């Protein structure tokens, strides 16, 4: 008799690579926590509009969705004035 068992593959959550500037710190963020730019900013503990977010050199607005395996740059921009 043939054994028809299905080999289970462990679940691997999808992630986004985030480079935080000016510190040049790289972190891995679960995509479930950062499905769009606004949620990423919240996850990082930043206030809205205190950081510029870019993908491939293109600035992103808070409503733009983020996808697994992307590299995102978050540049903190605070007014000193």
C-alpha cells in the first residue's frame, strides 16, 4: 500500500527590508505589520510626516502598499527650527 502523506512546509512569514537613515540601520519588518507606508511608520514608532519613505529612489505617500521582499528607505526628517 502506497503512503500518500503530504509533506508539510513550515510557514515562513514574508518580510520587508527597511534601511533607516541617517543611522544606516537595517531591520527586517514582518509584512503583516507594514502593509503600507503609514503602517510602517507606525510600526517604527515614528510620528506621521516625520520621515520620508522611498522605494527604488521614488518617494512614497502613506497610502502606498508595500510588498514582500522589497527594500524600503526611511529617512528621518525633523525640523530643528
